[in-house]
C-alpha cells in the first residue's frame, strides 16, 4: 500500500537518499535439512558472480502498466506497473551456472509434491554463494526498480529468493488431440502475497513448445499470455494485484526460478503470507525467517512515523492504522505454525 502520491514519493526519497526510479527423477523424497543460519562458507565455493558477465541489463522491450490491465493504480494505492514482456536477464553462462548450482544442492533443498509442481527447491541462497550474490546484486535491483517505477529490493526472507519450480512435461493422448487451451492450470488463478515477483526460465524451450505460459487476467476478463522464448529470459509481475495462473508445459520440462521483491521504502506496506509456503518448506526455518523479517519490517514502519509528523493530510494516523493491520497480519500468520506443530504432535 502507498500513503499518498507526491508526499509518499518525497518521503521515499528522504528515506533512501535518492529519488524513486521510474531431470529430478532420482531426487530424494526426504525432507531437506536446511541450513538454519546464513550461508556456511565452508560448503560454498567462491562466488565468481560478475554482473558484467552474468547479467543482461538492457531491460524489457515492453512494459504493461496497470492501466493496460484495466486497473487504477491511484485507486489501489500501488505503483502503476503491471508486468513486462519476457526479456533476457541472464546470459547463457549465468544460466549454466544456475543450473549447476541448483543440481549441486538438489538433495538438500528439494521438496516433492507441492500443490503446483512435482517438486520445488527451497533455500538455495543458504547454500550457493553464486545464487545468493546474484539475487542480492544492486545492479539487478536497480534495473528492476527502474522497470517497476519505485525502488524495490529482494525479499528479506531467504526462502523467498531463488525458489525453483520443476514442472515435467504433461502430454497425454487427450491433450495431444486437442488444443493447448484445453489444458488445466498447474496453479490456478491467484494473486501473490508479495508485491512483485521476477520469474526466470532455466530450462531450454523447444521450437515446438506447447504450453508453459503464465496467464495474466485483465479487468475485462481478457488474458495476456506470457511465454518464455528461451532459457535466461525473465518477466516481472506485480502479482499481488494481478490474478495469474501457470499453465502446464505439455511437451518439455519447465524449470523456473522465482524471486520475490518488496518496496525499499517502509512507507509501502506488504503482506507476505505463509499459508502455502508452509506446505513445502522446513517449518522451523520458515518460522525463524518470517519472524526476523517481520520484526525488521515493523521496526522500519514504526521508525517511518516520525517522518510524517509534518504532514497535514492525516498521513500519520493513516500510517498508524496500517501498522496495526501489519501487526495483526503477523500474528495471524504465525497461527499457521501452531496448526502445523499441533498436527505433528498427534
């Protein structure tokens, strides 16, 4: 959420010191033993991450505003950004390294049978210096901020960075005879709890690729279809506002890496939710990261109140109401863990 237009932008500038920018067949099914603290450097090789070698910083050729989806950004109090078209973000050398790193740590990070994919990988930034430094790169954050139109940064929870979905090809006789539109989504229509998401294709896309698109719904029901042309391409989406659905890849394996981003300014609110993630995460680590993240998030939000004393438009009271809702959301989110731990004790 935003407070007010011009005032919020001025205060964001004060806070940040700058103006706002415009094949897993053989995997173990065991629960991964995640690292419980930041990366253990004894198990990691030198990062070797080089933004000049691994990033493509030219940006997308086309960006869709929320207005293009039939939504009013001002009425919603959010940035006037909807999505990009897919664009090359990572070089082939970067994709090769990402694939090497995720396979290297697959036994420690893989969960099987989540609701939307045969398996996922979680917590890769705890194990791989390269992946951690890539998604923490200021070059990357600056590019994405310029695309979105406000300063954004990687989510404060490591489990919300470099999440990997592995979707095996899903062709059957019925789908082979019919059109791709007859396929059912592997993850139905939904909105995200995190404001922004960057989704990257890691696997090769055949020339005759069928399916694998992300459908994004407009206010009038029309659907924008986002399809990756090749590995190393990404798109950015304001998934907390726009309903979207993931379609099955019918004739190829689809491996994607997803990192959530949040506004850098504490004048923007966000509501990370754990109801889904608790089903495919190490619950103790997820709870620890969530509590640490929300504590820091709330601290910054409360500290930002002092900047609003001079605002004559009721900004202080409005922000205070938002913070109270943030506290309630945090309390309610923690109830998910109580239910999980109670279930384990039975």
